[in-house]
């Protein structure tokens, strides 16, 4: 159950009320003392009352002095060892910082607390609830949307260009392409591509015989008769079609073997021939220096940013739903898988240990520096609001204990006087 912390106004009212009660008891003890002192000769039993009232006044005044001396000088008098808090503020801040550093931020305390609360299991039990996962996904979407808005388009485009140049442009392409090509040729992976090209060629020839025919006859002299044109067109068409079909049907066809040799030689040249490597590098440089490529990169980032922004803002988008589902699945695993729990707890413990070991002095220093920056009067008021109400009980207790002590002392003295 969460404890309700009172506000400064509530603390101030409670402190004022307790001061009034403690002072009222002192005034009552003084009145009782005055009355009993005046009448004790006529009413001897009032001597006991006077002694009790006298002890109550002594206890109340002594404890008032002790409590007041913590925060200020009693009655404004420059009495040594008073106004302890304002005069020793910096020492108190340093001591408080050292206390927090060694007692609250020690490895044993922080890591022991982390191990006892089982953070991974608790996080899993919380995340596996769909409502909680959706809430976390919504918060993450808001943060991601804000990050996208903060990122300048020019800066992102410049960063993408730098990354592309470093990881794509600077390395040589030709040797890598050659190595991949050599492995593909060695595994006959070029065959399906050649078969697909031949199939497309045969299909096109079957569907467009006239187009192919006109491509041949248009190159004959004009004096050739039309009959000859048609014969040449038909013969060329049938020969080309038969050739394509023959290549498709024969895996050892000379054209296939020639293509294989050419691809193998090309892969070898890409890896070892400086001239071929230089051509590929020049082509690569021209490609990246093309204004159209830069324009495409800018348009691509704008499209990605627009899509992400719209998806993050829409609770029903596939991105948001996918993130929620992923968080629920993560929660289910964390809640049920003890091995994963132990691994995550270990990560968190190691991270906390690192932070504690490297930052506890800084955290303690924040406390010390904060107290040092406080005005002495402000420090006194802050601390008095925190503990002043409880210190007023010391005055009340002192009044009561003083009364009992005064009564006991007077009773013992009276009894001894009577015996002697």
C-alpha cells in the first residue's frame, strides 16, 4: 500500500498545533505552580502539587531549549552550541551524502533488493496483460514520433549518405561480385536463369512471328521480290525458333557451355583483373554521384518517415498492433520461462552493479552539493517541517516526566525528613 506523504502546508499546520500544545502545558504548569506555591502553607498537601508543577516547568523549559537549539538560537542569545543545523549545514549535508552512499547505495543493498523483487518475472506478469502491453506500445509510439519530429531531414539524409559511402561505396564491389558469381557458376545456379530467358524468348517468338519477320526483311535490298522477302522471313523465323528450342532441350548445348565459360571468365576477371575491377568501380562511383540517386534517397526517407509517422499515430495500424502482440508474447515468456527470467535478472543486476559502483559517489555528491546550496534559513525550515512535529513530543514528554520526577523527589525528601 502506498503511503500518502503530507504536503508542506499540512506539515506546517501540524507543527504549529504541536508547538501550541507543548507551550500550553508549560503555561498550565506555571499557573499550577504559582497557585500551589501561594497556598501550600495553608494546605500542606499542595506542596506535592507545587513540586510536580515545578518539575514540569523545569522539564518543559529544558526540552524547549534543547529542541530550539537545533534550529535557531534560543531567545536570539548567542549561546555556544546552539542553532546547530544552520551553522553546521554543510557538515550535515556531507554526512548525509556519505550515509546514503555507504548505507543505501552499497552493492549488498541495491543488488539484494533487485534479486528479492524478481524484476523479470514481475515485468512479464505485467506485460502479458494486453491492456498493459497496448499502453506501453502507445507510450513507445509517442516517444518514437517525437524522435522522428526532432530529426532534421537534411541531417538524416546526410547521415544515410555517409553510411552508404562508408559501407557501400568505399569497399570494392567487383571482387565480392566475382566471388559470389564464381560460387553460383560452380553450383550451376546460372542454369535456371538461362532457362527462364530461353523460355521467354521462345514464348515471344511464338506470339510475334510477324514482328520477327519484319525485323529481317526490312534489312534486305528493295529490289528483292516480295516472294523472296516472305521466304526469307519465314525461314529465318523457323531457324531462330528451332535454335532456341534446341538450346532449351539440350543441357550440353554449345551455347550453354559458351555462356558458362563466359560467366566463369567474367567472375575470374571481376576478382583479379585490374581493368575489369576499375570499370566496375567507375560505374559504382557514377551511380552514387548521380543526382537522381540522391533524389531517390531523399524521396525514400520522406516516404519512410511519413509511413512511420502515420503508423505510430494510428492505434489500429499493423505496426502498433504488432508491437503490442510482441510485448504480450515477451511478457508471457518472461512470466513462464525461469531460465529467461534468470538471464534477464542477471543483465539487470550487472547493469545496476555497474551504475552503483560508478555513480554512487556522484549521487551522494548531488545530495551534498544540494544541501550546500541551500540557504541556512531555508535548510532550517525544511528540516523543521520534516521532524519538528515529532520533536514537540519531546517537550510534552519532558513536561510530563519532569512533573513525575519533581513529585518523586519531593516525596522522597519529605519522607526522609519525617523519618529523621
